């Protein structure tokens, strides 16, 4: 009885902590952030990191003019230096232009804010001029009649940084409360800094925090990566929720780093159960 009460109390604390984490900030990019491949197409790839999905265009059909076989183009800004989007030979499905395109979403489909970003040009735009266009979306619908524009006129290697500060060249102040952001430019570019804000959502049994309950979570439990080592109640939670996933998570073979928040939650559970066992 005391053991069940301790578990219930611990789970309540986890829930309260997750609610208090509204507005949690994730700042990309650094070496500690693991990118997990999620899906891949002829002209695009999707990766997951720290609760967010990055879908970006890749010019995989580029032949280089040396024959009929596609060889693709070199990626000049690999993760974790940033995320590179390339202008494409053939548009992705449902797209009518050839622009370099990057789409941001959460793995759970919830809304979030795009607070700040830095974009690096991978081609010259100074002659014709250029603007990075960002269209926010909510449940598949455009947030505005026209995208927001951010000046990006410069030369290869130039960087442009924007945040919520009022700026006639562009401001992210309106990029709040949407579940998708589509960022385009007519030439190759890379995001080399990015700040996103949104609620932290915990999925019971998702010990590695990647948005699904699977075998990778069992390995986290088995390795005892929570105070007190493997706890039987944690295993029971994993078994009860095996196969569950947040809405936008796809199948992936890679195992990302354990979520610090999840480990903290498990610590609460472990400490509560240990105390209850001593008192029993």
C-alpha cells in the first residue's frame, strides 16, 4: 500500500514538473545534441533531436554534368555544426518550387515558438538580393497570408542573425504558437544557431526521451541510468506503454541520448519507492 502511494506521489511530481516546464528553451547546435535519422526521400531527409524534427531538402539528383547517374551535392555544414538545406533539381512531393527548404516541427506535434536563428549563406545573393522566407503553420494551415521576410543579401559564408528584437530587416516576434515553421531561400543555406521554446511533454516509459516507447528504453532501464539502479516499477511502466509514440515520431534504428528530464523523473520515482520500502 505504501509502495503504491509512493509511486503515485512520484508520478504526480513528474506531472507537476512537466507542467512547470512550459516555455522550456532548446538552443541548437552543440556537440552534445544527437541527431537521429527518422525518414528519407529522393530530395529530402528528416532527423530528430531534443524533441524536434528537422526536415530539409537535399539535391540528391544532382549529376555534376559528368553522366546520367545522380551523385548528389556535398553537405558543407553537417550536424552538429548546423542543418543545411539545398536548392533541389526536383521539388519534394507537394512542393512546386526548387528552393532550399527546412521545416521545423515537434515530435509530439505540439505548438512552439521560433525565438531566434542564425542563417549562413552557401551561395552568393548580393547581386540579386535575397530574403529568407518563414511561413508558420497551424494544423496544416498557413499562419499568415504571406511569409515573414528576413534579409539575406550577401556573399558565400555570410551569416544573418535574427531574434524578437524589432528590426526592419526581420524579427521573429510573430513566430509564436505554431506547430510548424517552413524556412526557404532560393539558394543553399544552413541554420547554424536556433532557439526554440515549447512545453516539455513526458511519455510514460519513454526513458530516453525520443518520443516513443521501444527497446531502446529497456536498454536505458537495464543499464540503471537512474539513481538506485533498475527499479521494477519502472520496468512495469515500460511494459504497459510499449509501442506508444507521440504523433509525429517515425521508426528509427538509432538510439539518442537519455533525456535529462526523464532521468530526473525516474529519480523521483526511485527515491520514493526506496523510502517506502524502508518504511514497510
